[in-house]
C-alpha cells in the first residue's frame, strides 16, 4: 500500500500539545504552591501584617506601627490607587511580583526605595485623604510653574515614622 506522509504530523502535533500541557501544568503548580506558601491570599485584603510577612519589610512595618497613621490608614490606603478597583489590584499584583522576585532572589537593597509609580500613587493618597487641608496650599513652587509641590518632599517620614 501507499503510506500517508501526513500521518507522522499527527503524532508530532500530539507530542507537542502533550509537552505544552505538562509545562503549563508545572508552571501553574509552581504558581499555586508559591501563592499558598507565601500567604498570597492575604495580599488581597488590607491587613498590614500581610505586608510584614517577609523580613525585608520589618523596618517599614515597625515605623508605620509607631506613627500616627496606624490609627487611620493601612498599607493599601497609602500605597494602592483609590479611584479604581481594577487599578488597585493591578498595582498590588505588580508590587507583589517584584517583591516576591526580589525577596526570593535576595536581590533587594538594604534601604528599600519607593519606585516612581508607587511614589505617584502615594502622593495621590495624601491628596485623597487630606484634600480639605491642602486645597488652599496645593500649587506650584514660586518661579517653577510646571513643578507641583510634593507632599513627600517634606513629609516623607509621616507614614513610616522613624
């Protein structure tokens, strides 16, 4: 008989799909295990203890617990967007990924610095909660009409009293 040259392609396709399914399964398994082991579900809430799960955040957590904001604000109140629930959880996922990666690899600085986007989010949080207080003084610097005054420039230690 005449052999079908396309018959071997079905076997190759099946082997490829099986290999891809196994790799996706392994990846999902690692993600689910890591999420569970790292207490990932806690990051969906607002408990400040969650942010202190890794020792890299001890200084920030201890400083927050000594400051006046501990009575009125959690980590998310200052470090997550207020205006959009989707943006809040995208931000939390982004920060969670980078925190997890840096903690897992040990590649985080001794003195943790806030990233630019997170600085903007925190600045908006200051204005969100203190709008009635700063509405009269919010503006630009004298002579620098394009640069807004930053709350964090003078009040960087307010949320994390040192």
